C-alpha cells in the first residue's frame, strides 16, 4: 500500500522545522511584553499553551501535515525528549523528590483506576444516550484507548492486536485519543500556571514542593556563570552522547527481552522506546551525583527546557482541532470517559489533601505518558520534568494488563 499524498502547503520537514522554530521565537518574544496588550494577554494565556495550540492551528488549516511529518517521530520524541530528560534529570535533587512522599504514587495509581472506571461508565452512559456509538467492536477500540490512557502508544497497539480491533475503529479512537487527550493536556498546562492559587484556596500543604524548587533554584544560583563555548559543548555532548548510548542499548535490549522473556510484551519491555525513556532518565539520575550536575550553572536545564518546547510544538502540530466535530458521538464518549477520570481523581486528591502538582502528574502520566507528562511537570518547574517521565514510564509496565482487563469487561457488557 502506498501512503496518501499530503495536500498540505508545507511538506518539507526542514521547512517545517524552520516554521516551528520561528513560531516559538515569536511567541517568546511577544511573551516578554513589548506592549501593554501583550502583557495583559500573557497574564491570562500562558506562552506554553500557544506553543502547543498554534502548531495545531497550522495543521488544522492545512498549512502543514503533522501526522505525516518525521519531526515528531523520530526527531522530537526519540532524540529531543531523551536529551531533555538527561539534562533535566542530571540537575534534579533526588532526595528532595523522594520527600514528595507516597501520596504522589497513590495519585498515580488512583489515576489508572479512574481511567478504568471511566471506560465502564462512558460505555454504559452512551449505551443509553446513543446506542449505535457503542455497537459493534467499539468495545475493542475503547480497550485500545485504555491502553494509551493508562500506558502509551505501545500499549494501545498491543490492545489492537490482542482484541483484533478493526483498522477503521482503531483509527477513530486514535483521533479521540489525540482530540480529547491533548485538549486535557492543554487545560492542565493552563491550570498549572495557577497552581499556587488553587493550592492556597484548597489549603493544602505544598512545602515539600516549594522547598524542592527553592533548593533547585539556590543550587543553580550558586553555580551560575556565563556559559563558555566549552560549557555549551559539554552540555550538548552529554545530552546527545547519552541519547546515542540509550538507543544503542535499547534496540538489542528490547529484542533480547522479546525473544527470551515470556512476560516482556505484557510490560512493553519489547519496545525500544521504553528502554530509551528509562535509560535516559537513569543516566541523568546517575549524573546528578557527579560534578556534571554543575553544568546547570551554565544553562543545562535551560537547554533541556528549550528541547521540551520543541517537543510540545511537535505534539501540538499533530492535532486537528476540527476533528472534534467530525465524530461527535465518539468524542462525546471520550469526553464522558475522561470527565469521570478527572472528577474521581480530583475527589481522591481532595481526600488526601494533595497539591495540584500531584493531581496533574497522576492524570497526565496516565493520559499522556512519558512523552507529555514531563511537559506538564516542567510548567511547575523545569527540573520537575523527570518526575513526570518516571511516572509516565510506569504506565508502560501497567498499561497492557489494566487495559486488557478493561477490554474483557467491555466485551462482556457488549455481549460479544
């Protein structure tokens, strides 16, 4: 089969890269507030949100074709993401992260469970509101989406194969995944900028997070210096050298586990990307105990954050905003599903009295996975991005099993 010819105005990835870079530059220049209007505008709308949505507008109007571009995969997700994880993780205060406590893991587990509950509720509600929506093999598409919303893309494909989901149905739920999941990510980014006000209104204890952020800022201030060419070369060398090492290890490791470990596919250890995310995070953590960490004074975390912004834009450029109107009932199902997840997780967070950061990480590490959870975490503080990556990577281990249970339950409800 031949791939469909793109009708987008820009199909050259080099030109697209230039457009995205120029767009990010324009957003950050205007975010400095050269006019009173822009100062007021950016006080309401975070720059990060525009970095996500403007590329989505490009894709929606046909200026670019994000789905068929290689800018996200392999460039952004396979190269820039692990490089950012190395740079941001090597500046982390691991002891401080551990002080965040078990409530963060509880919120992550609760997020997975509420995604499962949301699937059952959405299936039943749509069975009453619009039965054709949940007819046929919709249950299989929902199982695949559960794989994505608990784990990631690898888990989603695993559910497609396990339940033999029709290509059309699978494609429809990929659109729901992008449309609903990425809109929720945008909402979290927007709310993250108001986390302090939310936490103050709820009266929660945020001292552990604030102390961690303060220690990170103090460390950077202590070692801050004007970056020399040698500093920048070392930062780039560490980041992309680690990326090369991760990929060199990931492919044979994934192949070995696939061939020799019976349960490898159940926890996605046969997927090289899982190894890349885990290894880049572990390498960064190991470097955080060495003198390499002092490179943050020369801007290592800032370069890591810059790479993350390119990742954000490349995620956004895959979104078709108008696709929300193409399949209204399937999107209604997705909205009901994620709304149940949000409501139950919010209530659980209120019960535990956790900061908004815990709620955001619990949700996005499930719904978005390791590719986007660091993005949301970085809004709270750039050096918190690895927390999102670590939680997101857990989903690869649990997503297949939990999504399989969702599929079995939905299949029973559908009578297949």
